[in-house]
C-alpha cells in the first residue's frame, strides 16, 4: 500500500510520518514563494514534495513561471495542478490553462478527481474537464470520501491511476463539518445513515474500512489530516503502513 499525506506551509516537518510523497497545499492567501520554500525543505529532508498549483490563486503567467522555477531549483519533480478556490485572483480560471502552458514538462503531474461531484460545477462539465486534462496528467487524486461505492465507480471509468483521498482518524462530528464545507453529499448521507446514537459523533473514525474495500482497485491512498497529523501518524504506525 502506498500512502501520501497533505500538509500546509506551517507544518513542522519533524512531525511527519514515514511516507515518501508529501503534498503541500496552497490555501487562498498563501504566498507561492513560501510553498516553494517548504518544498525545498522537504527535498533536503529526504521527502518527495508535491506542491499544489491552484489555478485561481495564481495571478498570471509570470507568477506561474516564477513559482515553477523556484520549485524546480529546489528539486521538485512532481505537482498537483488543481482549480483551487472559487474566485480567480488573476488570469487563470481553471487548471487546464496551467497545464497548457507547457511549464510542467518533465514533471509527474496529478490532477483532481471528484467522485462525489462538486458544488461549483455540473457533473457533465466536470467530466468534460477531466477528459480535457488527462492528456497532460499522469494520475488522479480524488477528493476525500467515506462511502467507497462512488469511488469504486469512479475508478472503473478512468484511464489513469487513481490515488484515493481519505481522511486520517477524525471524530464523526468533525467529518460532517468538513464534508459540508466541500459539498461531499454522498459522504454526508453515508455518515448520517451510519451514526446510531449521539455519542457516536464523538468517536474517532479511521479509514480502514474504505481501504479494505478499495485495495483491489488501487494501492494508492492520499491522506487529508485536517490538522490531525499526530493521530494520523499513530494510525499509520499501528497499522504498519509507515
């Protein structure tokens, strides 16, 4: 089983589990130069950094080129190219525009997958966007879900390897909150139908079930920790995943 993990520019690298691929999220308002610096630190620490390139958070071609150059100079060889936040701050409004620049040539490129759909785009437009991006990509990283059925269906339709998004161990109440934020409707319904009493909301839920159900379809899982890096590290170690 192969696991990757997602961190922010403020994450202490000493807290990272023993996984090779570490994705660096570029949140709205973050400085891309800080993301590039974090990527360089990860290289020096023996990790394979995968910085996010969110199209709608990058102002223009010159800024994109500077971001790519800083990452290349720091030893980066892989990136996740995504749409990002809802409102563009500059010239780019979708990840396909970034991919078409040719600036990522020679890198391993991941693109986003949405088995549960997206609140910002129709399912048909989402499918078209995915097909348009595939010629530029090496693999797909999905949004995190809790119900394996839509993920399984999604994987069966893809021509690229799929890295399935999962969460680290979190309370169900926290999962419901994050599911509402990203509009993961199937995960919300799945959680609600599987919570038998109020006390269950306070129990941590680990991703073992979803891994067990999908390990025949993929060996790659991408962990969203939502600040629970310590709990995720413990879970990986206890299950001999790291």
